[in-house]
C-alpha cells in the first residue's frame, strides 16, 4: 500500500551531498576500537557548530528510535558502510523490549516470549550467545477447578495423547490443530502476510473449532499474544505466529528479553548511538538535506535521509499530524499489565517451565508462569520469580487492588497456603504494548514516505519482534535503493 503524500516537502540531497568527503567527516568521529559500553549516555551529540539556528552535526542517515526496528535499520546501514546516527529518546536501546534488574531479579517490562523460528531474527541474532531457555511446548490450562495439559504432539507425544480427551477441546478440535499446522506450514511467509484476511475468531470458527477450545485455549493463549481476548486481530498475524510456533521454540534469553536489542546494539558503532536524544521535529524543506531538531534544541542535518523507527503515533506527531499508513492509528491500541512476585524456590508449587493459561472465562489473570522454572537466572539464588499477565489496562483499579485480586485468584489455582507466601515485587502497566492489527491490515506497508524519508516499526509490518526487525531492514534498503539511483544519475551526468 502506498503512503499518502505528505505536505512537507523533502528534497533529495543534491549529488554534492552524496560525496565521500561527507562520509569521511562523519567517519572521523568513530573511535577505532570502541566497545559497546561506550554507547553514549549523553544527550548532547558532538557539537560542531554552536549556533542554535544551524545544524551542529552532519551525518549520512539519521535513524530515529532504537527499538528493534531502528536497530535493524542501523544494522543494515552499517553493513553497507553508510554512516548513521541512531537517536533514542530514552536511556537505553530496546524500545518496548526492555528488562530491569531489581535486587537480583530480572524483570522484563511485560511478559514477552521470543520464538526461535522468527525468520528475520534467525538471520540477525546469535542465539547461542543469547543462551535461550525453552518453555514447555504447550500450556497448562486452568479450567473447572484444575489444570489440563495442552501439548505439542511433535515434541511431547505422550502428553498430547493423554490430553486428547481432556475438556479443553474435543478430539476433533485437537485434530483441527494438526490440520491448521499443515496449512500454515505449506504457505510462505509472504503468502501468509498478504493472504485474504478475517478476524482470527472468524478464521478459527470457519475451520470448525468448537466454542470450548476457543474459550479455554485460543482466547487465553493467542489473546495473550495479541493482548486481545476477543481475537479480533487479523488472521494473517494468527497464521504467521502459528507457523513460527510450529517451527520453533518459545524461549527467554538467560539475561532477560532486553538481551535481544542489546545484542544488536553491541554490534553497532558506539559513537553512532545517542541515548536521551528525543527528536521533536524534522524539517524537510532544506535544500541541503533534512534537519532534525532534538528536544534540547540541537539541530542535526542528514545528508542521505531520515528513517523514523518510532511508534506510529509518535511519527504522526513529528510529521505534523500526517498519518502514515493511510488509515491512521487504529484504536484501541493493545495494553497489558504484568505483575511480579517472589517466593523461596523450594516453595514453588510446580517445577515445569510451562505457561499457565486461564481457561475458566472468569477473573482478571490471563496467563502466568514461574519465570525461574524457565530461566533460573531471573532471580537470585534460592528465590523464584512469578510473572502474571493481565490483558488491558484495568483503568480505575489501583495497584493494591490488582495485587489483591491476583493473589486471591491464583490462590484458587495453587492453594492459599502456597500463594500466601508470595511477596509482591513490582507491576508494569503498559498502555502501548502493540498496535491494533484488526482487519483491514497491510502487514507489508511501504517504508518510503518519499525519497529521503522512511518509516519502520511493528505497525509497518507484523506486531512482533520479527515484524519490527523486517521493517527496519526494509526501510534501510528503500533508502539504499533511492541513494543508488541518485548516485547512478550523478555518474551519468559526469560522463
Ligand atoms: C509487554 C509486551 C509483550 C510483548 N510480547 C511480544 C512477544 O511475546 N513476541 C513478540 O514477537 N512481540 C511481542 N511484543 C511486541 C514487540 O515488543 C514489538 O512489536 C516490537 O518490540 C516493536 O519494536 P519497534 O522498534 O517497532 O518499536 P518500539 O520498541 O516501540 O521502539 C520505538 C523506539 O522509538 C523511541 N522513540 C519514540 N519517539 C521518539 C522520538 N521522538 N525521538 C527519539 N526516539 C523516539 C522509543 O523510545 C522507542 O525506543 C510485546 C510488546 C510488549 C510491550
């Protein structure tokens, strides 16, 4: 889908700006053997010209936003030796993929799972270095006052045989899961992401799944992935995630989910990444390239183009109200709350690295797991970490009420004696977890707003780690394509 023309004009840099002297100027700022820890924590980029109305710094490409999309864009540019500055508003890279270290506990900002089969992630990440810890392939569903296992037959055959007759779904439902697996595996990712779409719930009903399995398994499981228990999210996203789940493992990096963006950032030239640097506007009128204004008032000029790797609503603000995808920011965005508790490790009621789902249709908990059963490094020695996820923001409900409600509800799952020992650690209320990707969607949006201005982020592709990574690479490649065209026209003029 092409993006609407923006009223802001963006002039392609004149051939003179695509010169090796500009590259040299920027490259000379790079320390030859800089280490990742040198990523600047200073909000002030190199100040080459103190005049407030003049850009203080020229660079090739400016990438705004150091979430997965921005990191992927920067990675692609660096691979082509294109100088860039990656500007991040917050105090670390990662965007929505962040982890806090609190008193020896590893607290991901919201429950996130890394699926090893994400195709773009496989190309970009060193899985061994991430030391990925696996979940059980399946889930344990709380329904009718007790737990029922749903297991992947290819990985836990005997568990799956035993689960054939449990009340989570009929035998036919379980066969339909196998049929769905074959269907998605027979399609390419491109086919899946561009296929005719309906809401996920409509797709599942059309396949023939019973209301029992929809309520007891699909709503808590995929509703937990999409933060959408109604399952109104596009069937394209369902098929894509279902395929990745069939091909890969659900994992957590040993050092927390933020190890993923941190690994990407560690490979970038440290002096090209500026944290605490919020962009407030971009001027595309200049003949000499785009001028990016930071909150500090500092101006930075980009000779080759700007890649906006920020959330869609932020991009709309910076581009002065223009919507990027044609249809505007879709509401409601997807929200979640994650609560963490701890307890002595020997008091954990279950030792399996399994995800627990609320299939009861009652209560506020959607899913939970004992994080230390998956990755013991998530807590100090002798302690366990419990992670509980709710869908939505639960506005108007205080933190205390939520903690109380969760403890009461999970006491019904694991017993009052066990849950009574849990100590509350922290809560994350995440208003914007994912963009709303209900139909109609375009999961292959054009990165190019116009030559010299590009967008990426999970809203441009699929609302997943992988979608963000793909979109970042595509934005960089669109820029490289445009620049190659400028370069070849320079070449033909000089002949
Ligand atoms: C709780 C939670 C659970 C999730 N679970 C999963 C999961 O299990 N599996 C999965 O695949 N995906 C999951 N996701 C989704 C996934 O995290 C996102 O799709 C992906 O990280 C989006 O990356 P992004 O680069 O597009 O955007 P972001 O991560 O939002 O990055 C945008 C960056 O731009 C910066 N920025 C914004 N405005 C400016 C500005 N003006 N100037 C400078 N910088 C700016 C922001 O600070 C941010 O760092 C989850 C998300 C959340 C929050």
